[in-house]
């Protein structure tokens, strides 16, 4: 098919791009020799995901580079720009939590995600903690055992924490510097791996509570002590140079690669990252790409241990750290342990993964044929719901290749009347896809509205106004609020076989968008602060919010205000909206 064009591809390093019949890039790769690599897709029999990708190739392009490293950089940049459907290994956007110690202006500890941490002075990071619960529990424990600053801002009066001896009174009291330095030294020593400091303190507090006949608190301290001992015992390994390092092991079988990354911090194994995905290109290329992408989103340690078949020079050219291939000793044992774990993970999960992929791909193909689509890669789903019976919110979730793409999820606060389903959907669709046009971001192949003909028509009207040609359908529920019918673009209704893969596929997507929207409701409600309440009212910006907070100070006091009192700060219509909203808020 590409015989003449392949003959012109040079024997030079570079990046190649596979395109479908619409010219869309579906895969980006790199090669030390472009001619050999690109030809390999067409001159031999392919299997698995690679065969599926090749079946969709209608054309290819390439960019010649001066070196393999430059080709790697081009590949990564193109993947970030075009997000090709078959570069599936780059979809992980999880950021692990760390414990931050902040020394000034007041000593504090908190849990932060690595991607959200701003590198500033007076901060020290400890982690990562793949188990977020463990990170939060350790922070809570440190706050109980040490009199750290816990409240936000600078209150004028001493708070409850001071009176129960869990704060030194940073807002009002003159502090002893030597006391602060001693406390900081102990906390940092514990976070660096010396768990004896904290266990000794917990044992002392347990005895104090017991002697004071406060057996409930003594039991609480005993539980915390047992938890810390379990966590620390799980982390210990036979490596005591206190260097922060990661260990990358992998295992390949039946077209799938299993990767295991262990995190060692201060001589302790604090957790790891594991992943399994099908190989599309060469094994080492996909593995190196995974590693390069992983460390653009996560902390780069001082040293990374890798197997001997990976290109150290290329990886070090992209990631500012030392890559080491151990051949003996403890480091080699750690690498072997990572490889063994990756093998066990693949053997345990492979059949479930294949079964899930088969069902998902079959359902996706069935939906594509039912709707008459040429391609079905990205699906955007919307759910609109009332908030507290008065105002509306909406959630959008995205599925790619039949799997959730959580980095693409979006949520909306809706300004129209709560009972106006048509205009609620119009507002959300217009906001989402007018912005998509402005940013020239990825266009979905299909939009699914959680609703019937009215919601589908609203989507179609807005897309027509925006001059966008995107297929729309709706998921209609029966009287029991269960998925029953699929509303097509021409507003005809198709009943779905409840035993089919397609039914379960659509139900899974519908459940996900509903879950996401409901959680958005709960998040707003759980904040419970006057500021978060005001964020829901159209017409209340930063200045008006500050004035309302200054005058009323709490939701309870604001609920007691009349419309006339609220109009002293707000326009009449905005005051009415706020008044009605507060009547519903409990």
C-alpha cells in the first residue's frame, strides 16, 4: 500500500506519525532508523493492538532529527499536542501525595499533591505516599502530638487548640525559639525515617492518659502507635545510604508489558507504581517513553535503577538524574524484586485485562455501527442536576477507547432556572464547545446527554449555532430510573438489549457521569463555608463576596437577612436569588 512512499523514508533518526483516513494522527513514535521502523509495520504480520492500529493507517508522515534524543523530544511534544488514541501508555495523570513541612512564618505540616506543590523556601517534602490515607493519618498524628499551627490566617484571639495544648498560640503569644527548633528537629527526624522519636512520644502520652484515668484517649494513642509500627515495618529494606531512589522493573509477555516502579526514600520502601498496557511499537521504545512521561509528572529522585536493555544516555538527556544499571549487591536484588513483582502483576491481571478490553471494544464497535460513525474514540457525556432543590449544576465525563479519561472531566455551575431542562443543556453545551473551538482542543466523536429528546435537541441546536458537526444521542431512563432506551440523532428511540455488552457499556458511562455530578454537589455542600455558598450565585463576584462576608460573617446570619437588607450590597435581582437559595440550603 505504501511501497513507493516507504522507499523514500531515510535511514535516519526521527519521529513518525501514523494517520487515519481523516488525516488525524492516531500514533506517534520515534526511531533510530526511520526507514526500518516505519517499514516494519507493513512488511510483517502484526497482532493485538498493533494490528488494530495498522488497520486504521491511511497515511504516515515523519520528521527527521539530528539524533535519537532529539527524535525522543519531538515524539513527546507531538504526543502532548495531539494526544493520539494509540499512545495509551501516556494516559496516567495520577499525582501522588507528599507531606509538606513548612517552617515559616509558623511551623505546619500538610498533605499536598506533587503537581500542586510550589517550590518555595521554608518547605521540605517527604514522600511520595501512594497510600493517601497513610499520608493524611501521619499528618493528623503529628498535629496531635506536636503543638503545630493548625488554623488558617491569624485570629485575634487564642483558639481551642491552644487551650487543649495542641498549639503554642502562634497568633498571640511570644514564642521560645529553642522550643520551636527542638520540635522541628524531632518532626524532621521522624519524616526522614527515625520512627523511634514518635513512638516514644506516643508511649509517653498513652501512659499519661492512663494515669489520668482517661482510658479512651489512652486506647486511641495505643491504636496510633500500632499503626505507625505497622507502616514503618512495611517500609524497611536492606539499604541504608539514605539516598532517594526509584527502581524500575518490567516483564513482557503475550503483547503486554507490566511495569513496577518502587519508591525508596531515606532507605525505606514507601510504595510504588504499577501499570500494564499493550505494546504498539518496540518494547524498549514504549518503556522508555513511559519512563520519560512518568517523570514529567512526578518527583525525580537522585537515582533511578533500570534494567540493562534501556538507553541510559537518552533517559539522562531527558530526565535530570542519574540512571544506574546494577549488576550485583543490594541494588541488583531490589531491581530483581521489581522485575518479579511486575511478572506476578501481569500473570495475575492479564486475563481480566483481556476480558475487559474485549468486552469494551466489542461494545464500542457495536455503538459505532448503530450510530453510523466512521470512528468512535472519544465520547463526552453530560448530566444536569438540581443543587439543593434550587440551583443547577452539570458534570461532563470523557471516555476514550471505552475507558474514563479523568483528566478531561469538567463541571459547571448553571445559571438558568432549575426546571428548564432545555436551556440548562443549552448553556452547558455552549460553554463547553465554544471554549473547545477557541482553544482548538480535542473534538469528541460523540456526545451523550443523560436524558431524552429534549436534551438531545438542545445539544444539536447549540452545535448547529457553533457550526460543529458532532453526533449527539441521549440515554433515556424508565420509570425506575434505569437506563432503558437510546435516543438517536433523528430523535427516534432504540430499545437496548439489557443482556448486551452495549447496555452494560452505556450503563457504566451513565453511572460515572452521575457519580461525578453528585460528588460535585457533595463537595460544594461539604465545604459549608459562606464563601463556597456565594460562589453558586450569579452576580456575586470577589468584591461583593468580601462585603457580604464582612457584614454577616456566617451562613446562619446571612439566612436571617431580608431581601431589603441584602440589597444594601447586591442588586435587587441578585439579592432575590441569594435569598431564595439560602431558604433551600440546610
